[in-house]
């Protein structure tokens, strides 16, 4: 089997942005299975473009998916590129830093029914009033 392996580290927001990069990788390499290694692996659950998502330091990962395998590894950090530092959008910079063409890819998350129901129940208490959510760090 042929693999593309995308490694991302950092916070939740970066992993959400990485979902857009996953779409670009799969579009460029449709014949390969995409494996994502992330501390926020569950963000990638349910994405059609992702074959498997795992947490870092999974036992035997190197032996199972890299050593002697036909694998392409993407482990660039988009925050450390000249383009991003000079103001290019994070996702565009990230996709271009791995040698692919940015085509307007955007982040996407798939929620399972349990998560959707819990979220709907939580927000139902506010009725139709407007609300705002803030992320105060990260």
C-alpha cells in the first residue's frame, strides 16, 4: 500500500487548519492512503480524505507505515515559513510549503451524531438569542 503521512503538532486550531491541507494532499495523491499524526487526532475522524488518524508516538508506527514502505511524509511547520511570516494565509502557506498548489481549500470537521446532539442540547438553552464564542488563548 502507498501512503501519504501528514504530521502536525501544536494546538487545536492548527489541527483544524490542517484538515484543509489534508484535502489538498489527497487531491494531489488520490492513489495513496492519507495518515494523519496529530495530538488532536479526533479532529480528522470522519473526513473522507483521511484513511487513518493517530496520536504521536504510536507504537510501531514507523515500522508499519514508513520503513520499507512507499510513503511520502509531510512534516513541515507552516508557522516557520517566510511566506506565512510575511502575511500569507496559514493554509495557503502550508499547502505551498509542501509543494502543492493552493486551490481555495478550507478546513472541515465532521461531527458524529453523539457530538451534534450534545452540542445542540448545550446551545438550546440560549434559544434564538445571538451568542459569541471566544477562544482566549492559542
